[in-house]
């Protein structure tokens, strides 16, 4: 009977009752008045909740895959086979490029760009197949609001955002669908570009009502311009510093192992309720990363001293160019990304910074482990 | 009628009713069962409360001063004159060295070492006159439990822990006693040394029931030993890393501008709910500061590979020497230090990292502000 | 009789005898066969000679000024008046834009682009008026060979490359023309881009026979490309490392206070005979600046793993884009820049890193000068 | 006939003729008058000579081994067997602890402490068996003057100072004795402690006429004292900076991978003619390693602001304690350590920083090699 339904907008809309019954993880406990009173809608995610349990039986699952990649296509084929065989009741949503490649599955519901805003309403679970970039893309798909739990498969080595390998697809799926599973709520930033008058800037890549939702970091960078970027950084309205640098970035704890790490920043546990402000190649001897509490709001404003505009990027995608007097406002998003974690006790992060980043890796020669061993 | 009362223990004990009426700032909203269930008693301070208002009329005030310092003695003399003249109803507690120097004030109540444990019961407000070290000493006086609000005067330049100058003593006192004043709850660490069997170590400098309360940092250092310290660091029971270094320190956000900064760590806003783990001269190319959420517990254990014991210091005071297999357990204390802040809007910290630390200070020559300016 | 001579090429060529008599500073003692045998012509500058004395009476002086700058124009006007009044025997060379602005001086000899290659043959002394960029431009004017002594005036604050202020123009000029003056030979890099076959790349901005002569640094950077640059770095033919970063730069000691400093590199005395290899925002926890002896040759090759070309810049000017397999060869130039230094004993550099860079500047609050002062 | 000769002082002294005939590597080409004119005798080692060839047939060989170590004892036993069998003409010098252990070799010549000063006169080649510390000990044995070539064997993994493994002992020995072999002249520092009047300090561990000869670094450190060390650093008589820190160290290029690396310093090729000045845990945001040319002289003086004495260590051995006003003078020693290098082309150092230090080691997860790879 679902045969022929190909577009998300053609599905019956969820009723209020069904939405109310959804045992969806609440990503943050928002007091309604707080939510209303916050222009940015970005402050309510409580760090105490960075870990939670999820026990819902999803009905609608969105599959997100790395495009134009043979291994991803094959992995998604296996996934589709498994789901349609063992869980035929599930509604499966896919992006157009996935539907095109897997056209023998007639019941896939295609979500095209026009329907993207509907995703939070329909989706109970997201499954990603690809790399970190595929998870970032998922965050982008849910840029306008709440994101359902995300289960991420790697096709190669595991990673911070990739706790599961595609080879254990069947067990992992069954474990997740049966529940309960551990969820790590990864903080996102809500980020809004404004003009000299404080009005939201209409950039080429449109910003949503609640700003862009950012998983790793917001970056201002000189990009193709030869001149240094000069940025005035404010915290809760106070002038923190004038950064003269190739760039300046504000990172989430999750992003501390991405661009922020390259810029020399510290490594943060994803459960920390804080932002990391780090310059890229600053023209200063005395700049250090600044750790700011997640309850605050940061403004990064292009200084009138800046001789070129700066490129604004969120999670590595350039979204617009800011000129002197223009700024970006950044705070904690009320919409974290709830990531399904491995079951075994303990934080995957502790293991990952050792195995993936080779954090504090030992010297190969034991005699080098002292300053001057005999 | 108070004449002749010289020892704290001779004062009438506060009644349950009077304690209940005390409009004392609650440093943390502890659910009683949580408090009971936590072996360390160290997890309940909520970062959302790092700022609060205090509106109580204190009846008992403890004066803490830098010892053997002429300027401090004179400043305390002025303070005593002001308080006895304008607020004769106040009970004034002092340490023995202060009582000896100011022996013309017959009504001072002397708190000797034997009575130190009673201080939290009696004291409504602490006034310090001296430097950062005097505030750290105050933290040490309240090492066994809750600390009342602390009002700190500098005799020279202001500092992170010294928001007020002694020259504005009268206004500042009146403002504080009248209330309400802004309070910054500075997180402390609770820190307990244990032996190979997990039993509390009985060091020379006795550790209290809830461990040592630490404002800046816990440090393990090779000290006078020539060999590197080897420390296994654990987070929430997981092995994080093996540090081979001159030392390793775990800092509060407040401590991020003390020893941690010297070791290369980032600068943290005092309202961040996090610990900073930073090595001192590590034998590694790939060690960075690690930011850990304040809800976790850190164990630093001397490795069997370590060829010498390590000195354990809290806030710069060496407290004992740990040998292989011995460890220190560190978590967030339930007893922060509530510091009276300057009234004007905004965080003193933003101003202080600029004015005191010369954070990101500009080059004097404008032409140096670009890489290659014409 | 010089009236009417406006182009450098119209001046009588110096005779062999006059050239032989020139008491020109020899920037490096090159054994002729060494010079011949070096494909790069880049290895003969001896660091032992980084300081020397210059005692020649110059006959031909090149004036180089910051273009389109009122203060520079006025300063050059004063300079021209002084020189034509007190030293009428001097032949004064200028760039076309200077000649246009100062058209009341009929005897100025204009050096247009076509004649630039003749400059080393004719010029005894260069006087610059402007900023660091003006000195870098001078280095560029003498990109094809030996550079005569350079006397540099600042119109504002002094700098590493700007030891003299225009307000002391008359005394400084008289001191220099009378001699002897101290000369600091600043090492330059000789830098040649090559293709996959080792042939010199013909970039838009033509490279000379001896490569580009570089005063500060050679930089490979991703620039406007979003992907990281991947560069294989070789030292004397051995593979040193694969750098995955926003960029990679090789700096002279002089350049250690320019872009290299921003990238986190150490500060080098200009007399050190070494190169500094430093990454910009490397994707690694374990990259550090590498110091290489000035006698070696560095090759930076775009890796086949690199997903975008890299921009090659010398002293901040982008000169071409290198693709996978293309490389740049860098060694010490045989043509340093001999800079006239202030007369007083001691190195201006020691003073400059303190006064200009605010190197190791003290904290404003004395109590911050210890970790935990009382 | 040598039977019975056990002490170095009992050997016939070398004649002037035999010394003249020694094809010993000259560690530096000293102009005699320069040597005389240098109070420190420390400036003549030419970096151009950091690589040379050695072709002499040694007659007297000193064996230096790690003491109290079974593997070292066994390795030395094999070495003695090989040398006495295949090269019976060699005179073998050993330290007392080696002679005691290998007492079945009656012809070993024992060098006791009293004869140490004679070593440069007699020794043609040193063979070390042990770790980096054994090489540093050899440097110490030749602290008073010229050091002959040093051939170093590791019993485990190779290292910067340990190019040969004991398993290839026979081939390596034959290759070295036959010659020619490549020699890397490793710069040493000459280091002299002085009192407030500039007189040489008579410390417990006596300093020789030419100061201590230091292979890795000279360190001033607070050691067991709680207060920071305050050191005024001078370069060629100019005040460079006031360092307020746990310590301050001046390193050779060889030492750049020892303590200096832990303190955050860059990695230097051993052929660089430079010193590296690096603080340990400085109380400053704006301190960086400073690279100074090897032709200069550094003075590190305990500041009158220092509240405790500082421990002076050379190559990790504490030699004395300096009080306010006392200082240490450091320059390049005229006596480098000539180290026998592996034969194959290219620098062992390039290989070693990669294989031993894991310099710029890649992340294990390829997706981490970009900031945000899809």
C-alpha cells in the first residue's frame, strides 16, 4: 500500500497524539519561559545530560550515506536488505542520490531539498554510512531544529563520530532497535551572522530561524585574501580581545579534535559544557586558547581595522563573507546531536584519543623516555 | 559583656534555629541522597550557579591577613577601627598572629588551630587582606566544609582573586554588609591521597574527611628527584594516559591562570564546569592539555615505572610524597569558594586577563601587526 | 651635463676599473669554483660574516619609497633636498612613481621595470623610506643578484628592518656616507619552483636565474581551497616528513618574527645560520618547528595525496600555484641583504624583541609573577 | 711485556713525534691567536665541519660501559674477545668497574679517577656500550679537552646517540678500524659558573679550566625549592630577558631532543651552529624558545628578585647551587664530540626523528587527516 509514495511530503503527517507518544529522547530540558525569552533559543542544553539512555522503537528511519562512493553504496545495499527483511514495518527515508542508486527498492521515501525542513517531524532515527563528513552532513540536514538519535557506521577505521563498523551492522542494528542504548548528546553551536545594525545577514547559503547548527566549529578566515583578518571577540557583551590572525575559530568540545586541534587548541571531552576560542596563526606571542562556559554568548565581529573581508565557515562549509562591522553571534544550540554510543562501559572518547589521535604516544626508544638515561 | 571571650570555643554555639535562619548562600543545591551516595561528596556544585546574589546581614566576620607584613597590619588596623566604630554588633574572629599584633582590641575572638574545624559553623563572612596567597589560605581554613562568602582586599595591584583595593575599604564594606552583592562561586577540587589498597593515606599534613579542598591545582612533581615522574591518569575509571614528565597537574578554571598557565595550558573562564589536565615538561611531542567535565573523577597514580616518588602539592603547598602504586583521587568539591565580586556589570575576569595577564597584547610596532606590511 | 638623462640605461656603463675600485662590501666570500659548481648558486654565504663594516663612499644611490603615501612623499622630498644640497655629486636613482611625484628634481634617474636587472651594476647604496614592506620590495628589486647596503628609515615606530627614524635623517645620512658603518648581512633564501621532471616551472611571475631571493619566508598554503595541503618535505635529499596542514613555511632567521612567529615558531637571532621549517595549523599533535643548518637544501613537494593545488608565496607575494608532484627547492642565497645598523654597541635585535614584540613581557600584577604568592 | 701494567699513569707517555703523527681528527680549525684571545676557549668549532671523515688507525682504545648491567657486561665480554683476538696490538683502557668485572683480561689498563685528565693524551678511539647516558658519561670523561672519535653501541633500540647495535659489533668494529668512517662532530657547550665578582665558583663538583663540557644542555631549576627561579639572561653582554619560571635551559642542537624538547623547544638538526634557550614552565604568556648563533656567549644570572637559590645541572647532573648574583657563562666549546656515524648516505638524524620520536606521526584514522572529511 505504501508503493508509489516517493516523496516525504506525500506521507501522512504525524498526529499530535503520535508525536506525544513518541518516546523520543528529549535533548534538553527546556523551561518554556527560558526558551521563549532567549532570542537565540540556544541556551538550554544541560551538560549534566550529556549522557542518556534511549529506549524508543523507531518507526521512521533516515539513511544518510557518503555519495558517489562504491563501498558506501554496497554497505547501504546490505543495510536495506537487512531492514526490509527483518523490519518490514519501518518507513525508510533516503536522499535523492541514494534513491537513484538503489532504485530496486520501490518503497524508499525520497527526501528532496524542498522537504528537508519536515525531517525533524518524521524521523525517529538516523543511520549514517560514511565518514565524519556524513555525520556533519546529517547535522546540517537537521539544521533547523531537533535531531533524532544518530547511529553511525564507518566503512574503514572507527573514529570519534564513528563508533561502529559496518561489518557489525546486523548486531548493532538489532541492539539499537531493541534498546535501550546509550546516547551521547553532542553539543552544537547556534550561529547567526548579523550586519552592522544587528539584523540577520541574508547570505547566499540561507541561515535558518535559529541560526546554523554547528557540530565542530565556526571559523572566520582570511581565505584567499592576503591580509590578516582582524576580529573583535566579545563574551557576554564584554570585549574579550582583538585577534589579528589568519583566522579565529570557536569550537564545540566535539570539534576540539578537528580544526581546533590543528590550530593548537586543547583536547576536550565531549561532555564538557564549554566553548574553545582559538586563533589560527595569530600575530601575537601571547594568545592562548580561551575556554568559555557554554552558558555564555560569543560575538565575533570583523574589525574596522581589517583590510579584507573574512570567510565565515561552519563545520568546514564556507557560508558567507563578512565585512568590517559584520559579525557572527554564537551560543549553545538547544538542539544537540544525540549519538548512539558503544555499549561497553566507559567513554569511547578516552579510547579514541589514544588509539586514533595517538595522544601522548610514547617514544619508540625507551632510553628517550628519560631526559638523560644511562 | 563579650569582654574576656578570646577563644572561638568559648562562644555560645549557634542554635539550630539561628542556623536555619541564616540567609547564607547555599553554595550548591545538593539533593540529600546524592550527597549521601557520593563517597567523595564532590559532585554537586552546579555550574549554572557560578554566579549568584548574596543578601545576608553577617553577624560574625573572620579577618584573615597576610602575616608579618607592615602594610597588611596597618590595613587591618583601619579595618578594625571601621568595623568597631560603625558595626559594633559584629563578632570579629581573627587568627592568633592577628590578635597578637592588634592586642588593643580586647573583643577579638581568637581562632587557634584546635578550633579551625568550628569555623564553618560560626563564620558568616570572611574578609581577607593580602595577596592571592591569603585567599588560598582562607580556602585552606575552610578545608573541611562549606566556606562563607569571601571579600578580598589587595594592598597593591588588583588580581583575579583580589577584586577590591584597600583604599576603597569603607565603601566596599558598606556595600557588602548592606547587600545584595554579586557572588562568583569558584569551584574547588576535593582531593584524597590513597595507598595501593585504596585506603586514605595518612600523610604528615592530615587530610580531612572530604579530602583537601583545592582552589587552584593539584600537582604531582619530581621535585628534588632527578628522575622523571611517571603517572597513570584515569578518568572515570578509564586509563587516559601515562604521563612521563617533570610533573602533571589538574587545575580548576580559577587555577588556569596559575601554575597551569605556566605549563602551557589554556585560559579558562572561572564559570566553566571543567578540569584542566596539563603536564609539566612532558617527555612527548604529542601531549596537550585535556579538558574534562566537572562531573567526572580523575585518578592520578604513580606508575610502577616511576623510579622516584613524586611530591604531591595542593595549591602550592607540598602535602606528601607518593610512591609507586599510591594515587590521588580528584573530583569537584561540593564546597566552592563564594567570592564577592565588583558590582559593575560584566565579568571581572574578561577585564583581568587583558589588564593583568596582558593576554594577546598587541605588538608595539603597528607594522608588525601584519606579516609583511608595506 | 646629466640634465636630460632620465633612464638608467642611458647612464654610461661602469667600467671594469671603476667596478674593481668600488669598496663595496662583499656579502660573502665565494670561491669561484664553488659558485660555479652550485646549481642553485645558493650556498656560499658564511654566517661568520653576518656582521661587517662598510666604508665605501657611494656614488650612486637608489631611493625606494612606499608608494601613494603622503608621509613617505614628504620624507623623500626632505631627503632629496638634503642630498642635492650637501652631496650634489651623487647620482640619484628612483622608481617611476617617485620620479612622477618629485618632478621638480630634473636630474633623477628613473629605473623602469625594463632596467631593473641593471640595478646591481649601478647601485652603491639603497635608501628606503617606508615600512618593512619597502625593505622587502628592495630585496625583490635585487632578486637577480647582489644587493648593495640598505639604509632604512621608518616614518613611525622603529622595527626589526627599520633601525632609523626619518626625524634623524640628516645625521644618519652623514654618518653612513662618511663611514664606516656596521652592516648586518641578513640571509636570504634562494627558491626555485620545479615541475615533476625537475625543470624550472615557468610561473606567471617569472623566476630569475638564481631563483627568487627571499628575505622572510617561502610559504605553501591551501589559500582559497578548502582541502588541506599535503606536502612532502625533504632535507638534503632525505624524506623528512609529510605535512598535512593549512600550510608549511620555511623561514630565514630574519623571517622568524614574521609569519613563522604566527605559526608558533621560535624567535631566531638574525645571525643564526639556519632555516626554520614550521607548519601552519598542522593536522597532527606531534609537529614542531624543525631547525635546519643553512648549508643544506630543502625541497617541499606537493604530495600526490593533496586534493587541491597549493599557493606558493615568497615574502607574502603569491607567485604561483603548485600541483601534485611540483615542488620548490630552497637553499641559502649567496646574496644576503646588507643592512646598515645603528652605531651603538650591541645587537638591535635584542632590544627589538623586547620593545617591539613584547617578548616575555611581565604580568602587570606582581602577585601573578609567582604561582601562588601570599 | 705489557703484563703487569694496570694503571694508565704507568704507560709510557706518548712522544711529541707520535702525537704529531696521529692522524687524529682535528675537531676544529683554530687560528692560534683566536684560541689565545678567547677567555673561554669556546668559539672555534666551525659548523661547516660538522661532518668529516676519519681515517686513522687507532692504537689505544677506551671502552666505556653502562655499570652494573648484565647485558652491558656480556656485550663488553664479546667486545674484549673480538678485540684481543683480531687486534692484539691495541692497548685497551677501561674504567675500574669494567676491569673488576672482566678480571680475566690481564692486559686491560685501568683508568682511575686520578688519571682521568690524561685520557685525551692517550686515547685514539672510545667505544661505548650502553645508552645515551653512557655517551654523556664519555663526554664527561673528556670534560677537560679534546675528545677522540666515539663509536657507540646500543644493546636495545637505536637512538640519536646510538647509531649501532651490539649485534653488528664485529662488522662495525672492522669498518671503523679500517676507515675511513663518517664523523658527526656534535657541538658541546663550555660552561663556567661565576660568583658576583666574575670569579670562577668553586663548586663541590670541580669545574675544569675550560669549564664543564656539555653535550645536551645547561639547566637552572628551582628543584626542591617551592619558589620560582628568576634568571636574567644575557646574550653577548646585552640583557635579553628576565625569566621567571621553574627553570631555564640552554641546549645544544644535540640536546634539542632531550630536556629542551620536553620544555616545548623546537627540534634541531645536530649540524646547526646554534644554541636553544627555552624556559621550563615560565610565568608568562609570551615566552618562546630563542635561537642564538653559536658564535655568541650567553650569561644566565640568578636575579636579586629570586627568593631561593637555583640548581645548576649539566647534562642532567646537578653540579652546584647558584644564589642571587651568581651566574653561569656558556659558549660553544672548542671540543665537540666526534661521533662515528652509520655509513649509508644521508643523515641518521632525519631517520631518527621519524622512527624514534614519532615526529609528526600520522593519525591512525585516515578520516582524521582532514579537518572535516566526508
